[in-house]
C-alpha cells in the first residue's frame, strides 16, 4: 500500500499522530477516515490523487490505528472533534501546509466540519463523505434511525461496549479482506484487536453525544457556517439518503456554498468505489480556490 508515500509520527503536544504523506508538486489535501478504519482505508484513493497532482496526507485520527492520545476523561473532551481537529492543524503545519484542502468520511466528516468551523483560514475547500453534522443526526431521531444506528447509543454506555467488543472484535466488526484489500484489512484488524484503540473509538462516540453536540449547537446559535466551498457525497447503497432525504438540504444550513451527489457504493466508499471517489474529489478540489 501507499507506494512512494512516507510515514512518520507527528507530536501535536497532546497526541502522537501517525501519518502517511505522498506527492510534492501540488496543493495539499488532508484525508480523514471514519470508524472503525485507519488511514489505510485511503490506500486506493490516495495514489490516484497524487497522480492527479495533489500532495496527499492521510493520518490516523487520535485514538485510532497507530495514533494515541490522552487518557479518556469524564467529560470526553480529550476525544472531542475539536481536539482532533486541532491535531490535524498541527500535523499539516508540521508538514509545511498552513492552508489545505480537506475531505472527511463518516466520523472523519465530523472532524472535517469542526476543522472548517474552527480554522476557516486553514481550509480552502472541504468535502464531507457519508456524513452529516452530529447534531443534525440527533435532531432527527426516529424509530428507523434508532433501529439502524442503535450502536451510537450502545457505544455511549459506560464499560459494557468495551467488554462486548473486545471479547470478539473480529465478529463485531467483520472486515472483509477481499473488499478492503489484504494489507488494509490486516492493519485494521490489528487496530480493532487493541483494547486501547477500542476504548478510544468508543470515546469518539461518547464525545459525539455530549461535547461535540453542544459545540455544534453553539455554532448554530451563533450563526457560524462553513465559509469555504463544500462538496457532499453519499453512498447510494448506504442509508443516509433513506433516513434523511436529500443530504444537501441538511448541509445547506451549515455550508451555503455546497454541491454534491450520490455515488454507487456501500458505506466504505474509499474502498468500494475508489476511482469514482477520486475523480469527484479531484474535480472539486482542483477548482479555482478563493
């Protein structure tokens, strides 16, 4: 995977972040993975973006994969999207990128939103993949959502989800090397079998239902929005559109300059439809920047 890419750890002051980066000729794009993946989920997309002239940075988010962070806290703030977004700004500055392009999938999409809101001068364009603001999910809870996404609320419980998942992580997560790619699958499997990673991934969700929700609600109350151009892509064989209708309608309240469409894929679009995703990202990210 990632032929020609370099790997290193970047100390952000609170967390040593594992990062892959490749390309050197063009604008920098930061790719943020979702749950329960690592940066390896981008192994098919990242080289395609390098071929199209981008410099590509793929980190493991705080607590995921090979990145580590502070111990969990009662208020879940060490694993908040704000803390993770701050990590990413420091990683990009360390690599020499004070301004950059951005794409986040799933939980990485929530980090991307926080990054674009908190650091508008750093983010030139932002793509949100299979993601809505966390507060929008929670404001639209229905029996259908609670049934399909029950794991959000299970993960928020103390202690029990750790015991359940670590008892048999392979059975819980059910990764498929034929779909993911053998090396990506092996890296992911090692991560989800690490109890510290499992705990941190659960803290991500616990933060989502508490501190992240409150941060987003404060943004809405203050009228803060994503000021850069935004792209929203969703997998048509996932359930985002079925549960919420047109995702663009939800995102317009957060990002006035937004476009987007569905992609024929299941949820893990970077692994299942990398060519289509890379083409859409390259077209959007290569447009003239403000």
